[in-house]
């Protein structure tokens, strides 16, 4: 009679239609029965494995104090990251685009005009260097060149 009930419960369990009380009954049967039919040895091994896993899960559960610590430590880390991000963002946004005459400039257009002016100054410097080269040439050097051209 008991084997008929267990056979019915195995069928329900395989179809996924058992409730927790019926599954407990199956576990209890397979853990305590002395003689189990040969075809059910697979189920015995499986339900023993389930029991072992459930004992293992309970032994590894974190205590409420540990979960409490982990929760508040993670909140603290998240808050620290948020504060650091805000401070870094504010600092990055307040950094000037350039310095003109030692004063910080935060307006991008003014910085671009200053860069354009500086590039024009480098062109002016090239012209001054050319004048310096011409300064080393004397009038006699030019007269010698013109006399050779006339002959």
C-alpha cells in the first residue's frame, strides 16, 4: 500500500505537480526505507543528494549581522563613489580652458581667439628672423651682386 502511494507521488513529482508536503514525504521515505525496489534506487540517490544540498545551503547562509554589515558597507562604498564622482566632475568643469597673461580663461571662444592670435605671432616671429638675416648683409654685398650682373 505504501509503495503504491510512493509510486503515485513519484509520478506527480516527475510531472512537477507535488507540493512541499508531498516532496517531504518522498524525502522521508527514501531516507528511511530499508528495502527500496530496484527501479527506485535512482530516486533514492537523487533525494539523498537533495537532502545533502539543503543541509549544505543552511550551513553556508550568512548570519543576519554579516548581511547587515555587507549591506551598509556597500551603501557606504556607493556613497563614496558618488561623492568622489561629483567632486571630480566639479573640479573638471571648473578647470580653465587656457591662461592669458596669467589669468584663467573659461570661455572657449576667447581661448580659441587667443590661440589664433598666438599662431599669427609665430608668423610675425618668422618675419623678424628674416629681417635679422638681412641685417647682416651690407650695402657692399649688394653692390658686388649688381656689378656681376651688369658684366
